[in-house]
C-alpha cells in the first residue's frame, strides 16, 4: 500500500510517500480501506520528533480516518466488509489501509460526505470527553472555546450550540471571528485586538463562564481563571504557549474552580470504546439530522502530506485539513 512516512524529525518536507506492507487486523481490529485521513496538530509534533507514537502503534502519522471496512479480525462482530465507517487510530492513518480497534470505529453518518467524515473522530472524541465528561458542561451552562476556527474549535462550538449552551470563542482575525459566529457562537473575540477576559466579563454581567476549553496554556491559564465563574472548570487539551505556569491558588480556592486536562492517544482501547458508545448515543443523531457537521478547510492528495502540514502550520486554516487517498 501507499503510505506517508517520516524520513527523520524535521519540517513538512520530511514527509515522504512510501510503499509499505498492508497491515492485517488483529482479533479485535477492523482493517479499513482509507478514503481520507485527518491532519491534526499531534501529527506535526510527531513529525518533529516531539510526540512519538505508542510502542504498539505504526510509526507513520495519522490519528483518524474515514473509509470502508476491508476485513475484520476473528473477534469482531460489530462490522463487516463493505461498511462505510470513521475511526480513531493510535497512528498509521496516512495510508491506503489502516487498522483500528473495533471499539474506536463508528458508522459514517448518512449525511456526511465520505471524505469529510475523516474530520469527525479526533475532534468529537476530544471535545466530548473534555467538555462534557471531564468538565461536566451541564444544561444552562456557558462555554468559552479558545481557537474557535481549529478543527477542535469548530466542533466544540457546533456541538455546544446544538445542545443549547451559550458559546463564546476566541480567534486570531476578524475573518475567523466571523466564521465562528456563523457556526453559532454568541460572541467571537479577536485576541489580537481585544482582551478576552474583559469581553467575557462584559458579556456575562461580570459572572464569567462555566467551562473553558483551552488549547493554549501558558499565560492563558491565569487569564482563564479570571473570567471563570464560581465553581467553573477549565479543561486543557494542549499548551501552545507552554506547559509551566503560575496560578493564584487563593482565587481558585475562593471561587471553587477546577483545572483539569487530558490526552487522548494514550488512553486504553476500553476507555476510547466507552467514549465512542456515548458519541453514538449523544452526538451521532445530531450528525444525522444535520445539526452539526465537520468544517473542512482543505483536502490534499495523500502524497502531498507535506503541503497539508505546511497549511496547518501557517495558522490560516478554518476547520479540518484532510488527506485523500486515490483508492
């Protein structure tokens, strides 16, 4: 099969097409003939040598795919050959074939284009677990999403709005803010022009928001706590501005605030399967009804993965960047 490998740690140019053996599914795995693969920030970190693949995962990148079931392991009963699916992977998605644990595979919604379906798994697993499970966003509560035009951001905005929440967001330009408003955000703040802390306080009558989804870290952590309501929760999924911060613990204690965080790739197959079951129950009906859909910025041929990574690192994209196979 054709795949994209990392020649050595470095820039996008180290991503190279290669011929590799087609994998075989283990007893609890599904072999997927890949239609498209999602490009995610962890892929760029892996390419740079900063985020190695787990020991039991392929060493070429790719954490999510859409495609058709090509074969199943002996213990798999949920899927059969020919079904269209999307899947969360431990790695290896930048290829014509990829394997996924049965529990991390979900049917392609009938309303979603097979290519665009590759933009669903990583964002939905991440948003649901961090916003609704760990941070416990409850009915009537509000959400602030940083990086509103990222794949995660566009998903979080849509999902929270569809479930009836007030949603605020930040983005890096007026054009990106406009896109966030189109997705349903009540307020989109250009962080290059305005102080999001004051804007959030003004929009909530100084109360603050109940939950914040943060992928920035660094100095944003203290600022997040400043615009977080009493008993509010910050869920951190990345730290683009650094992982080491100072926090005013007195304010956190007085306002009973919570800081939490998680990573997805290292979670067990059983934990990911539990998230998938919840997604099938709570989110897949929203996809089938058209209430939410993946926002796709661009689609590149698999062999042009380097160009796709360059696009991501420009920071100008809105939504998901995808790689399409020729099969």
